[in-house]
């Protein structure tokens, strides 16, 4: 398409800029957000994302979950309840 030839350079620069700031392989926040969103969950990413990025996102999700679970497991149920009550949010 010859009439769009002038747009090729700007489009490639735009895509390079997107890749610079939308680094799924280095920043898995997008993947984790989709996985935790009840409207998307993992099914959307599994169907729509490249398998490399999906695998990296799953690894990041598992790592974040393990960190969270370790923190929760270190608290007794009573101390967790006390922390919520002490916050004043539910009193």
C-alpha cells in the first residue's frame, strides 16, 4: 500500500516506544492484574498472550502469591483479627 508508506516510520517509532514502556517480560503487574480481575482471570491471558509472556507472567504470579502466603501464614488468626480491629476501620 503505497499511500501509507509515509506512515511506516512513525508507526515503527510508536511501536518501539510502546515496547519500551510496556515491558510485560520485565513488569508483570499487567499479568497479575488480569489474573486477579474477576472479569478476565487467567483465561484471557492464556488465549491472548504469547506463550512466552504467559509463562513469565504465571511465574511472577506464583512468586508474588508465595510471598503473600508466607506473610499471611506467619500471622496467627487472632493476631490478624487484632490488626484489623486495631486499625479502627471496623470499629
